C-alpha cells in the first residue's frame, strides 16, 4: 500500500481481481459470522450469499451492526472475528488484511469519507490504480479514463483537480466514492450508507452512478448498507436482508422494503 495515498475508500478497492471463478461458486459467502468490538459481540451469526452481478441491501435500525458488517467485510482491524468465515469467489479471506482483500477485488465506500487536503483526485487515483496493476500508469492514461467516467457520471470535468474530499459537500463526497469505484473496477463493492445525509436529488444522483458502473461491469456484486427505502426505489435490489441485534432476521425481495416502510423494525425487535 506504500504506493497509495492516505486511507480512503479507494484504498479498499485498488485490488487486482483473481479472475473469474466457476459459475457455481458465489462471489461472496458469509457463513455464521460473529464479530466483537472491545469485548462486546456485535454480529451474532450473520449468513449472506451474493452472486456475481447481484445487488443485496442490508437494512436495520441504529445499532443493529450494519456498519460493523461493512467494515468487517473489508478487514477493518478494529473488529475481531470471533468465529465464522468470509469467502470471495471461494477463497477464504476472513483473516486477510484490508490490502490483501483489495488486491482480490474488494472495495469499500465509507459512510464518512476522509478529507485529504493537498492530494488532487487525479493524482490519488493514478497512484491507487498503479498499486492495483502493480506498475506505473501514465498521467494521460488516467486522465482519459477519469474524463470518461466524469462524463458518464454527469460530474464536472474539473472535479479531478480538486483535493480529495477537501471542502466537498456531502453529496460530492458520496459521488466521489462512486467515481473511485468506477475507475478501480472491483469485483465486489460494499457501500456503507452511501445515501446518508443526502436529499432526494443527491440520492438519485448516487443511485444513477451505481447503476452506470453496474452497466459497465455487469458481474460486479454490490452489498448496500442503508437505513432508507428511497435509494432502493432507484436501484431495485435482488435481495433485502433485515439485520437486527447482530443477526439477519429476515430476507426477501423488494416487497420487504415496502413492509419496512410501513411497519418499521418493531416486529423484529421484540
């Protein structure tokens, strides 16, 4: 990771894919995952299977373990895996470092992206992409790719010259996460409350960005952590999972989001 700039979501996504697995092997399998923070168990037996090209939403009340789950998937060392297994394309990554997971094609978009003054986005992406490929990239190559994605995402072409998240609005930070996801081409993207703090227009812009990246990479798997139904109205997930008190208490299709909107989480919290 020495070639990359300071920590941000892009560093959890600069990995080199290990290549396609057998079509019978799911992209992501989480098996009976139990995780503690400072001696308190937060996740208490989470199971999840995500196929290539699928979008799965994780929903739940505050304190249910949603962000813990997102961070554990990418190997945040603040969280201790007590038991269970995380596998990417059949390879056990449970004990791998964030950098090692990134090199296998995993990406995390943070709920609160870090501001890094003095580091232009274009420079940051060049260094991260070079680390992913294991070799240097020309300034021209990065700028051409960056310009292409800025246009596809409907973002101002001067965006790449701005310093990473420095002085950005909440919406700009979240769209920058999607830009990084687009350029770094992961196989699995974990989006931790990418819609938090956004108004309706901001949510739509982020959702359109996610869909644009998925069109370009139809095998991309996405795990979306969210509180709200509104982004799901834009993205139409394949599966929704309700996480309460560290456990997945129910899974279903888009109709589950409608039920949550109507009834809330009270029925699962008793």
